[in-house]
C-alpha cells in the first residue's frame, strides 16, 4: 500500500505516528500489552485525547466535527492506531447512533446529542436484540405506547454490550402492533437514568459481565427523543447496521494480530530443529489467512472511499462483516494451535491490573483461549453471517 501513498500522505502517516508515540497514555498501553481488560475510564480518557487533537470522529461530516480526511488518510490512521495498540472508540455512540442522528435527526437533536458524543461526555449502548428477536430483529416485542408527549416503554433488550456503563441507550421499539412488523417500529433515544430501567448482567466464560439484559418497566420517554418519523425506525436501523457491519470487519487489527502470530510461530520450535513458521502445514494456514485479509483490505478501502463522498455503506458492508469476522476467528484458531497446552490454563487474576504473580505461559498464549471463546460472537452480532448471506443474495445477486 505504501507505494500508492503521495508525499503528503506519507507526511500525514508520520504525524499520526508521532502523535501516538507522544499522546497514547502509557498506562493504557501497558494494560493492552498485558491483556488486562480496559475499563470505562480508559476508553473515555483516550477518546478525549483524540477529541482534543480533532481526530475523534474521522467519518463524521466536517460540519459536525469530522476530520475531512480522504479515504487514504482514514486508512493510514486506522493502520497506525492498530499498530500502536490504541483502542478504537466504543462504537455505539461515535460510529452507530451518531450517523443516524446526523442523517435523520432534527436540528435540535443534532445540537443536543452530537457534541457530547464527539467529546465522549456521554456513553451510549444499543437496544436492538431481544430474548426472542435476534437475527429476526423485526420480530421485536418491546412496545412504546404514546401517552401525550411521552411514550411508555415496556419490554426487554438483551446482549447489551457494556450497558452497565451507559448514560443513554438507542432502542428499536414497536409503536404499532397492527402494522406489518417492519413498518410498526420506531427509533427512540432513552436516558438510562429513567425510572423503570433495570440492567441485569450476563456473565461470560471469563467471568466478566460484558453483556447485559436491559428491562423497561413503564419507562416514560419524551416524544422529542424519537428520531425521524413514528413507525419508520426500521429504515434508520438498517442504516445503523450497515455502519456497524463495516466497522466489525476490523482489517487493521487482524493484520496486526496476524503479524504477532507469525512472530510467535517463528519463535516456536517445531520439534524437528526448525520453527513452526517453517512447518509447511502451519505456514500454508498462515498464508491462506493473509491472502484473505489482503483481499478484505481492498474491499474495505472501496467502502471507505464511498463513505468519504457521503454515501452510506451498502450491501458491501455485509461482505466485509462475513469475511472480516471469519478471518478474525481463523486467527484465533491459529493462535490456539500455536499456544498448544499453554493456552489451556485460565487464571483470571493474571489478567487483572496490578497482578504481580507468575504468568502461566506467555501473555498472548495464556489469553488465547479466552480470546478464542469471546470472538466466537463476532459472526453472530451485528446480524449473523447467515443473515448477511441472505442480504447479499438479494441485494447483489438478485436472488
């Protein structure tokens, strides 16, 4: 890719590298190197650093605080962020609800919500899936009944990522139970401090409550918090999902993880006097994955170029989501193969900040199993890969 960079773009690349070297907090860098889970304050602190630089929202229009970068600059920034190990913004506010507010919100909503999202003053979470409405999201049952200037919301949302930290939640709710299921849905912004909201943690295999159920019991939401028209929320939801699916592709992170995997394989003996990277079977698996990621990278660049001229991602977002998540999971499988028995032990304390005991296995090896299990969800969230194939068959192949 560097062969195509202009002198100005190479200068920008050096600017990004210098900024990350000087401004990326060492405490957060240390946590990431030790595979210590980041806390809310870590994400917010780093995002505020980016905001002060004016780099918090590369994909936003300039009028709302975006950078005005070209597709090449966005690509460079994402690559350098991944190489530095810098965390991306929690996507729910910056990359998901903000584009919907920018596109479909009224002026008052834009002025009210966008500055705080940009400055990371407010943490958002997503209220889409329900216990009986996941891939078939249009079957959602959470209702919002209009009473004067308020909606009264009742129901349950599930698989709510990091909702325990959230100040606000954007929700799909049913405002017309008689309409065709896609046509009776509205898009509401709900204050998580509203009476009647209860957050129940769902503990994962690693013991962390990364996801939650959010229960709504007669929660009153001002009508002014509805985005767009009543019963048209499905249209807005689909736009949000295309942004989410494009983000899930995660090409820069996968490239960095693959390089780390190759370095680990080069240092791992194969039992025959060589290293694992020289093993033809393992080397073939590495090469196959690398080719897949390279092809995905060019597809993502085309999507970035489209977004940079004001277009919303189309069905290509489904392609990116499928291939990106499958590539990431393939890297997980190779990491488990490399870790071998060192990937088996699970001592939760060694992934906590301040742990000073002896690590079981190298840091990457000891966390390989946890990463493997956690990332199995990637092919499900944002719309399962099976659903994405249906979208592609209709929108691209015309079947």
